[in-house]
C-alpha cells in the first residue's frame, strides 16, 4: 500500500496536470470559435462555386472532356492528400483520418497509391505502418491561406494533367461540432459533372442550373472555374480540419480535466482513510501502553 507521502505527491502531480488540461481546453475553445466561423463561411462559398461549375458543365458529354482536369482514366495511380494536424492531444482526430487512408488503400489493392501529407501527424501515422510519403508540406499551417492551398492544388493538378497520376483524393475531416468530427475521403480529380463540394450535388440545384445564361461563353467559364474548384476544395478541407482539431482537442482536454478531478477525489479519499488508520493505530498504542502501566 502506498505511503501517505506518496499519495500526497500523486495528488499534487494530478492537480498540476488538471491545471494544464484546463488551460489547454480554454485555449482550444477560444481558437475553435474563429476556426468554426472560417470553415462555415468557406462552405457557403464552395457550395456556390460548385453550383456554377455544374451549371457550366450541364449537358456537356463527359467523353468530350472539355478540360484536362476532367479526363477520366483507369485509376492505376492515385494520389491521396492527407490532411491532419501538426500537434497531438486531439483525441482520435488524427488517427481517424489515418484509418480512412488505410481503408482506402486496402479497397484499391491494384492501384499504386502515393501519399501527400499536410500536417505532421498524418505522416507519422502512415510511416509507422510502413508507408512512404511522396511529398510533405511542412509548416503550411503557420502560413495557411488560399495562396498556400493553391500551391498544393498546382502540384497535384500538374501531375494529373501530365499523366503522372490518374486520380486525386483528399483524406480529411468535416467539422460538425466540438463533439463530432466526421472523417471522409473526398474525390478531387478528375472533376465530373454533377460533383459538389462534398462530391455530390442536389437535384434541385442541377435543375436550377439548366436555366442559366453564360457570359462569357461556357468554355471560358469552365477554363476559369475548374482549376479554382480544386484549390477551393483543398482550402476548405484545411479549414474544416483546423476546426475539427480544435474541437477534438477541447473535448479531449475537458474529459482529461474531469478524469483528473475524479482521480484527485479517489486519492484524497485514500489519503484520508490512511491518515485515519494511522491516527487510530497511534491511539490504540497509547491506550495499550497506559493500560500496561496500570497493570
């Protein structure tokens, strides 16, 4: 059984840990508010952009491939962009994204899957399981902007247009709430008519697009909008990932703070019981000595 001194040390240590987790929860909550706002605003932009893209592509035969980013080839070589965080202590946020990638690789055993990572944790997860990372984008979160997303988009689209890869997917997380983050695999290239900001488009949106008039002409819009949709798709998932990371970390730190409080309560009870037992033992020794002197 632990001595009273050991229990006191553990109580002090757990209290210090609780202060740290509580502070981390507050920091994550403050960052989450802004990250959630950015992600929500970008969703609206992405949805509107895809309405325009589908309007421009409506009625276009996919076999014609009016743009190089729409060329559909057998997916023998696939690039997967893995969006995770640079830091840990975010519950299962990074692990869930990594599992999505592993699931995708197992589902495509005949394809050569090459991995591109944004965020340190995704690369660490996959390298630990024997996978090679073709390209990493270190420090991207420290300079996160639409221009940074365009850099990533330019690299993967160039590979796709040059025939170095046949398809591009993005593994990331959709932010729902601080308690719910939804990992998903988003198809990015080739672009197809009917795709949406989450890979699908609602029927009523497609119907409304049929009545649109184009100025300039349809082909000019396709040339402008399709490359932009790739950059926006990557940028949006980066923002969704940041919001998901802060939400997951806030929840994890809240749970850790509660667990530390429960542990402090358990240790305090054990300490009080041990202290009471020691006092009782001392009293019994005093009484026994007094009785012995009387005898």
